[in-house]
């Protein structure tokens, strides 16, 4: 888990989104207005070389038939959801 994940989960729940932390290749499932979004969270405080996908994450992302977004901030998540829902 990246250092910023707990604060992101807390912020999303505060603004009314459902958030389910996941394991093995993806970080969180977010529900908003009857739509689901999968997010892989990376810590922006780490250098880019430390923000790459782990082998488990790469495997999951390759095999998943739906959308997955890699993000670093709450603002990115809100923008992605806003573009698809509102």
C-alpha cells in the first residue's frame, strides 16, 4: 500500500463515494452514481522509478478486461469519475 492510499480512501468516502480496498494487483474499487471504477494508487512523493507497477499489478492490469486508472491524487480520481459520470 502506498503512503497516500489511506488519505485518498478517507477523502473519497467523505465526499460520498463508496470505496473498497483491494489486494493483489489493484488498490481500490470506487462506486459512484451506480458506476464502478478501479484505481491503482501510486505515491507522488516517490521518484518515478519507484512508481512503476509491481509484477502482480502488471499481471492484473494485462488480464483485466475493463478499465483501470493509475493515479496519485484525489483530484485525479475526481476528474476521471467526473468525465464519465457527470
